[in-house]
């Protein structure tokens, strides 16, 4: 999925910049929901060009989530604890990167592609809803005039 990786790499700097301006939470939610919307389409596609487009849009979702999540961790951590916080966050992220494909493979083997991708997308949307309710965005309290230009 070269389109996903290329889009992710190109969009991360812009997504991080936007995260500084509109807040972490809206960006993370937008990225998670974009990914959740794109996943169920993948097994249904019969055109390489549509797969390219959907993969690129999924990559955009990943690009939106990644810098915003890292910045949110930095915003929430207490002074003097940045290294520890980033170490724990990186470990959690790496566990997801390692376990995700294995769990997806088990779901695909058990359910087939379309239901597995749909279930993963539903789980991603559920995580986004829990995040919406449970996590406070510390950047939301910053007045627009105080945000970086």
C-alpha cells in the first residue's frame, strides 16, 4: 500500500501544524473516523484506482492521528517526565503496530475479509467515541490568539 505510506509521510507535517492551531482532540477524532470510514471499503473494491484512493485517504487519517497524539501526550505530561511519558507512549504504539496485523489476520481467517475489516472499523470508531468522552484536550483552553501562527 504505497499510497498509504506516501500520503502519511507527506501529510504528517501539515497535520501537526493544524493540530497546533485547531487542537489535538479534533484532529485525532477526524483521523480516527477517516480511518474507520475507509477500512470497510478495502475488501469491497475491484478497481486498483479506487484502492489507491482509499489507501491514500486511510494514510491521511493515520497522518492526522500520529503527530496529534504525540503532541497530546506532550501536552498532558508533567514537567520533568517527558522522556518517561514518550517511552511509555512509544511502547504502547509499538505494541499496537505489532499486535494489530496479527489480530487482523486472526479475524480475517475466522470471519473473512469484509466482516473483519468492518469489525476493525467499528472498533476504531468505538475507540474514537471513548476518546471523545474520556480525554480532555488541554489545547482547547488556549485562546486562538495565543496559539502559534
